[in-house]
C-alpha cells in the first residue's frame, strides 16, 4: 500500500471506492441502486457508479472467445473466476469511467455541470483471502487511504458449511434470493416482499417505472448453484471481513427483517465518511 493522499484524483476528479460485502441476497444490489438514485437527485457533483464484479465477469463470459467460454463454464458451476481476471476487469472499468467523466467535465457545454467526485460501488469483491491480498498489492483496495470504504451488510443467520443440505431443492433456497427480480435493461432490483414489483395483466412482474418485464438470475433459482455460492461465502468471506475489521476502511450495517431499504441507505450515507485513525499494515498481513 502506498501513501496516497486521502482524496485520489484524476485531473481534478476525486475518486472514492465503496466495496460492498454480504451474503447472496443481503441487499447489496438494492443499496447500490438507492445510492445512485439518491445522489442523482441531489445534483451531479457526486456521481455514483456501480461496478458489480459479477456483472463484469458475466459480460466477459458472454463473449464467444475461448476465454469467455471457459469463464462461463466456471461461473455456471458456481465457482469463482480467476483473481487476475477479476482485478483486470474492475480496474479497466474504473479507468474507463474516470477518463469518460474527465473528458465530459472539460467539454465547453458542461462547464456549469461538472462532476467533482466519483463514488465507485464495487459489489461482491474481494470474495476470498487471495483476492484481498491481490487487491491490496494492486492498490485496487487501499485500506489506509482514508477514502476506500469496505461495508458489510450483516443480515445475520451465519452460513455453516457442514449444515448446508447435501441434495438441495428449491425449498432450500433462502427467500432473500428466491424472491429477487431485476430489470434486465437498467439492472434495477426488486423483491417479491422487500421491494415488490408490479404485475401486469399477463401475471408477469414488471418494472413500474419502465414497464420492462423483470427477470431472475439463473444462479438464484438453481438449488445446487445457490448451495455452492453459500458454501464458498461461508468458507472465505468471514476471513476477509475479519482481516478488514480493525482497519479505517471497515464499516458494518446490521439488517433484520424489519429494516427498510431506506434505513439502510441512510446508514450507508452516514458511514461513507473516512475515519481519521490509520490502520496497522500487520493486521492485513495475517490472513
């Protein structure tokens, strides 16, 4: 880790990264969309961009190249993608977006509508100890910068690998996953009970704002895939969180069935402020 200033900059842009952690179905996608909408409604000074590591990997896997096909086979089985591939895709997307915004800022017709800060929300990464170490070494994540934030959405009900079903069925899929729907165009998240979508005359769920028919992710409805994702989460993510817990970048929100998305958004905005205390590098080095 280097000794960058708290506010990283590209030209005159300030850059902050928010790494979201939580079990599958914990509300990372919902919080991401809420943060985007909240800051968009409060002017363009702070631009919030979502960088889902999973979405970037799925887009790469959709390519018909040999690499894309091999990656798709891994993801379809519920496995993690190679760490180097994930870091490359995330960093390339960050650089691409920063360059685009910086160019737009300097366009003559945007002088009065310039973006001064970009908040990148990185969902679902790093997922294991190797990814964490690689992220620190590449400076994708800087725990001592005073600017990068790691936020854990704690929905309780710890996953215990030995207690996961050997032959899972649809009934074993947690409701937070089984009830999820997304707008395939905008990515807007919905849930049958937490954030209910609208049903059209044909009985299909649709986005009430756009009318787009909603879809479910295949790995949210396949019992074996969900079982494997939960197993991998339980094996690795708690160790990542433990390594980050005593650093200035760590934040946590406890969520129960009565917690509304609005309450999570309010807490998240309050937690985006940097801590003044410096982290001990030896704490990270123990994993």
